[in-house]
């Protein structure tokens, strides 16, 4: 179980491409800061973006393959890791 918390750390500095992607994500209904976080997670090639924002998770689920990162609640991610 402790291995789950030995995750890699990477700082992603936003680029102009991220700003354009965030603008595109806003057209899908994401709030500005959520869109920037998702854009950074996508470029950082994250497997999962964790949030407790149920509305954000619901929007991400509706988009499906249009996002390059999976958006999950941390509890769901942890429980899914034990399956």
C-alpha cells in the first residue's frame, strides 16, 4: 500500500500551447483554472488527475476520449488500485 504514495513528481511550466488547450477546454464547460490544470496534466502525461470536485469529474466523464488524462476522485482512485 505504501508504494501507492511513492509517486513521481514533475513540475509542469505552462506554455502557450497549454493556454490554447485550456481555452479549448473552457469551450467544453470547464472553469478557467480547472482547464489550465487539466491542460498541464495532459502535457505532463499524467495517468490520472485527482480532484474532489464532482462537477469537474462529471464534465470529464462526458468528454471521454477528448481528454488525454483520466479525472477521478482520490477515493475512487485508491479503491480502484486494490482491484
